[in-house]
């Protein structure tokens, strides 16, 4: 590993990107436009439906569970459910087995649902809680930033490598002392630096206007962002490892990105989705990036709490990087 050659390629790739004003502008403007648009679209109160959290719903029995125009959500942990109540994600929390219920005294819906609940139920212990309401723009923030990172990682690595290969740049570099490991690692870390830098700028800039909800650690959020970005970058390397056609790589990258954009929990939760969809989503790196970041932001989770998502991202990065390095070709021949 020659660090001078590594740094030379690393520096050249960064300069190439920042000089491309259209790519730089798109990476900065696109997530901002999405956040602004969604903040207006979902700024209202939403659908007129009440949501009630129930501890161990399968084992609960009450006529209240048959109330119309209410959605009952099953929770196994009281701590998680109370966080949802504090964030106004649910309007009431009930534990029928323990004869307890929790109410958010700062939420109008919680007050109304409590009145409906007490009309059929008595002798329940009342527990009060209060918290700041989480907006849709706060909930969707990890998905938008993750989606922007996904496109930047996949297309920023895939198209660049294929263009280099098609224009015989890789063939020329092969004749230099630069090794394949030095070239690939420089490309990976260059894209990682660019993605994390731009995502940080977008988050900090938008936070000044939106005052995003944040319960967890910014350091933990940064670690998850780095792991997720590296996993997506190595996936882009794998997809572009042997392709020589820009048209083909465009199709392959779209084939990789569209399922992640739709099934990774970017725009909506997969809690009510079929099991087959949930299983498929577990194989998508963006799923674990978005889920881990969202838990840190909205639930105050630590890296230990999201160790499953962290481990999966590290495993995926290792597999993608190993396969990408194995199949990597300097030449235009397949």
C-alpha cells in the first residue's frame, strides 16, 4: 500500500467531483427540495383516526378493542410504547392485563380517546406522560437523507468506474505502479468523504429552519451514516466491477436502487407489510441504514440498541467489497 499514490487518486477524484457543479448542486439541492415539499404536503393533521397502543394485544380482551375508527397497535415493551405516546405517534397506551393506561396530557387526541376508553372501562390506573410531537418531516428525514446517499453512492461509484473503463483510463492506470487495491480503496474513501460531507451540510443547514427532532447521539448517527454509506458504496463497486457499458450500468444501478427506495422504509413504515416483503427488505442495506438512523433520532437508541442493524451493515460491506474486488476488471473486456 503506497499512501502517496493512494492520496493522489483520492485527491484527484475529489477535485473532479467538486468541479462538476451540476452533480454538486444536485446532491445539495435535491434533499432540501424533498424536505421542503414534504413539510408542506404533510403539515396538516392527517387522517381523522385514533391510534391506541396495546401491550400484548394478542392476549388482551375488551369491548374497547372493537371500537370503530380506532387503530390498535401491538407493543411488547412498555418503554418503547411510552416513547411513541410522548411523540404523539399514538393517542393512548393500554395494558389490559395490568389494568393500567397511559395518557399524553399535552395531546388533544389523547384526551378524547381517554374519555372513550373510560366509558367502558373503570378501575384502571392512570399514568400521565408528556412529550414533544414528532412531525412527519422528522420521521421521514432519515429516509430522505438515506435515499440521497444511496443514489450518490451507487451512481457516483458505478458510473465513474464504468466511464474510466470505457475510456481506457483504467487500462492506462494498470500500466502504472498503482495497484488495484490502491485504486479501489481511493475511490471508496473519496466517495465516502463526499457523501458524509454533503449529507452533514444538508442536515445542518436544514436543521436551522426545521429544528429537527433528535433524542439520540449525533456521534452514533454519524457512525451509522458512515457504515450505511460504505455498504452502499461497496454495492456500487460490485455492480460496476466488470461492466463496460454506461447504458448497462444505468439499468443495473436502477435495478439496485428502486427496490431500496420503495421497500426500505424511506416513505412509510413496513410494520403492516406482508412477511415476504419484510424478509426481502432485510437484504437491502438502505433498510438497515434508515432503520438505525430513525431509531437514534426518534427513540434515542444507542449503537448497542441497534447492534443488529450495525452488524448487518458491516457484514454487507465485507461481502460486497470482497466480491467487488474479486470480480474487478481493469480492461473493457468482460
